[in-house]
């Protein structure tokens, strides 16, 4: 009787080996506990009644397990008005290093102009409550009303803040002081809690694009070996 080679098994094992050898995407996370309630920011949602909400800067401390790629204490601004966070709460965020992929940003144009806003005014925003509120309002204007929006008289984010208007009107013009020199922005994304944006040093590594897979080379070798063994048995049976 002829012994048929175990080709289906060999092929399956070889395929498993190739699949295991392929890189698998992995998202980096960070656990943060909120230490403060932020700054009071007043605006008129969609031109309606004036309302005051809490905006950045928010100050956080990492909670276990710590992510060694980032500082233990971090500062953020809000990019999400549809969800909330609470002082003392601990939340797990996904670190999105490609700013345009943050759900509330969504485009390269928005990511670029938001980066310019931070590059111009981030340090200034940390000097007083008034500056922080103006900066947060400008950030929301760009997030919700678009990369080219420089007016607080239309769209979702409306209100009256001369400092915010000044910040927005300056975007696209020449400037010489760069607050993000040596730094870049990442988004902190959650499906259930308020998304944030954070300034991090350039030496912070990006999240790994792949996680080491099981020993794919070994699996591929098993598949190849099975294929050879099947052929040898087949030839021996015919001899």
C-alpha cells in the first residue's frame, strides 16, 4: 500500500509558522490618576446659553503598572467634550502617537494646526488661569470647528475671549519661539473617558509597532520538515 505524504498537515504547519512570524500590532497604555479639577472655561455650546466647564491643564500621576516610557507626573489638555473625568479617578488610556488618528482630531490638517498652537502658546498657557482657559478654548475651537476656524462666533465652540481670538488669529503666521522644541504631542484615548492631549519629550519612544511572536521560525521548520518526511515516506513506499 502506498503511504501518502502528509501534505495537508505540512502545509498547515508551514502556514502557521508564517503567521506566527508576522508582526502583530500592539497598543501602548498608561494608567493615570487625576489630581486636580483643571481650569474653569466658559463658552456657549452651539451659540446657546453660556456654560462653564472644567478644562486643562489637568495634572496626573501614573498608577501601577507604571509605563516607564513616560514621566510619573504628567500634564494634559482636554480634546473631548462628550465624556468626563473626575478628580481622584484612575483611568487607563491608549497612547496614540499619531495625532491625526485620535478620534476627535481625525485629520492631518487638524493635527498640524493643533501642534502649532502648542508650539506657540503651551508654556504661556501654564502661567495663569486666564491663559490656560484661553488656550483650552482655542484648542476646542480647532478640534470641533476645524483646522481653519479662527472665530468664536459660529460652530459648536462659541463665546467671547479676546486672548483665545488672538491665539487663533496668529496661527499660520511667522513665529520664532517654539515651545515644542525637543517635545511632541501624543493623544490619550479612551472609549469611555475624556480624551486628552499630552506634551512628551522627543526621547520618549513610540509605542511598539509589533510584539515578539511565538517562535515562527521553529513552526515553519516543523512544517517544512513534515513536508520532506512525507515525500521520503512516499518514495520509500514506492521503492
